[in-house]
């Protein structure tokens, strides 16, 4: 009676848990059942701890092992759980018959690995006052576990399909229908069709996508219209110098005296220079429009500006114009040198072209907290206030002057300033006369221009008054 009471008093939860252990794929799941110190085996060991009789303890362990392995066989689980019971002196009292004469060695109070009869096991060895218990659970292959899970799930999935999966599939198909319609409408567009999609989605989730696509198409339309206009204007501007070159070449061939030939050569040279300058400006604009900005490099902007103005000084001297510069001795800044030189060249050349004889052109370079500023001021005829927003458009030329040009210089300045993450503004010139163009160039994130010495003025060209 004592024996059967002991067996009946066993907690059967450990038995079910031990069967579940072998359904695990990895060691972490095994730890979850046994615990860091073998909770399940600890409960089993605790259930025999009060037993004094070795025969009763052996009977409890044998019954438990039989129950567990019966569960393995009924669930078609390969292998068997092995249990070994020893007394305090190390004498083996019980070993599962499925293990034959195998010998297992574990680490006390820890989960470890071992092999017996050609099969790998997970071992746990626990100790009580009178008994030492080792439990070995077979390691199951991943393929067997997956096959077992799929076999169990197949029937459930077949049952659930008409009630769960089919309604989900129908809902998803219906929900994706507007997206498919939008995709077909985009695919039906021709290569030159940039019109709005004209698609009104039923779902709020598609409205931002449709709006973004329409916005993108609008931007492409504007860019294409701008390029078409640019090509037409460029062709119109190039037609004039080419016509002059053709006419003067004819005059040069037909001229009967030296004076006519020299005059034809002079006009032809002017037309060629104008065409060359126009082509150069067109190429510069094309580069700013189509090329990515190169990585900025740290330059001495003050020294770079002095070198460029030194190249322009002979033009100022030839036109009897005072050209001066106010800048620090050195000003280090991260920028694209080509874009900066395009700004300087076009602003100063414009000033030298429009300022009359004995006029002034003042160039100033200053460091600011957020970047640097470049200003070019003159005392020329100036630009009317109503035209100041138009002079930065391509091929726009103000009225009231006869200076040659194609109207691209200030457009290049605006594009170059934008590439340098800056802006250009137009104000009154020297003593209220002429113009002042100010370009503000922002410093790259995390840097600021460094002025190493004080600012000073320099006269680069002096007019002969």
C-alpha cells in the first residue's frame, strides 16, 4: 500500500513536461522545461527524497520512466528517455531497460550532452540526501520535429482554410484592386505622356501615393518645358552671331580693298567671340543643371578671389574703371571652387561691361557666422526695381543699355549660388547709383569659415582720369 500511495502522489506535470522537452529544437527550449537547475527533474527527485526504502524509490522511478516512454511511443517519438537512480554510496539502483548497458556521465546540477547506443542525449543529474537521479532525454532531429508539426498542422489548416484563409484572401484581393488599377494606368502611359494620372483612389492609404505621383509628373512637365524653352532661346541667340559670321565671310571674299577686308575681319572676330562666349555659358548652365555637385574642399577663398580678380584687372584698366577688393588676408572655407569662380567671373564681368568710363567696381569678401558673403558693387546705370526679379532669368536682358551679352550671366550666378547652398540678392550700388549683387554662401553642416587675419583693402586696377 505504501508503494501505490507513493506512485499516486507523484506530480504528473513533470511527466508531461518531460515528453514536451523532446519536442524542442534547441537547448533553450530544453532549459525552459528543466530550468537552469532542472526544475522538472528536481520535482521528481523531491518526490522520492522522503523515501527510505531503495526498492520503493526504484519502483517510483521505474513507473515514471515507463509512463514517459509509453507517451513517446504513443506519439511516435523516436528514442526513449533514460533514467538512472543511485543511492548516496553511488550504487546503481535502477537504469532504464531501453538503455541496455550504456553508461552516462553528467555534470551535477547542470544540463549537459552525452551519447549512448549511437544516439545523442541531453543529460541532467540531480542529487538529494539519499538519492542521485540522472535523466537523459534523446535529441530529436530538426527534420522529424518539422515533419511532426506539419503533419499536425495540415489537418488544422485544411479545416481553417474555408473559414479563415479564404475570407482573408478575398479581402486582400479586393483591397489591392485599386493599386492594380493604378499600376495599369501608369503602365499605359506613353514615353512622352506626363499628364496627371487623373486617378481617384477609394482608399485613404492610396491618396498620398497618387498625389506624390501627380506632383512628380508636374515637376517633370515644368522641367521639360524649361529645357525646351532653353533650347529654343539658345538657338535664337546663336542664330545672330552665326548669321554675322556668314555675312562677314561673304564680305571678306568679295571685298575689293584692304579697308573693307579689315572691317569684315573685325566684325567676324566679334561675332565669333560672341558665339564662343554664348556656347561657354550654355555649357556652364548645362553642367549646373545636369551634374551632381562635387564634394567641397577646404580652400583659401580670399586667395582664390585675388587670383581671379588679377585676371580681370587688365579688362578694368582697358576700360578705365577702378577695381578694388576688400577681403581678409586668408579665409578658409569648404566649397566648390568652380561654382565660386563662375559667380565671381560673371558678376565682375557684368559690372565691367555696364559701368561707364572712370567708374568704380568694388568687390568685398566677408566671413559670417553661418558662412561667407561676396558682394560686387558698382556705380553704373543700375537696374530698375521692377526688373530686378527678372534679371536672373535665362536670356533676359534689361532695357536702357547697349552692352553686348546673351542674358545668361546672372542666371549662371543664381545656379552656382544654389549649388553652393547659397543665395544671391540685388540692391542699390555705390552712393545709391548702380547695383550691388550680394551672394551669401552657407557653410557645410558642422563647419564655419575661418578668417585668419584682419580684412584689408586692395586696389587692383586704377582708371586714368
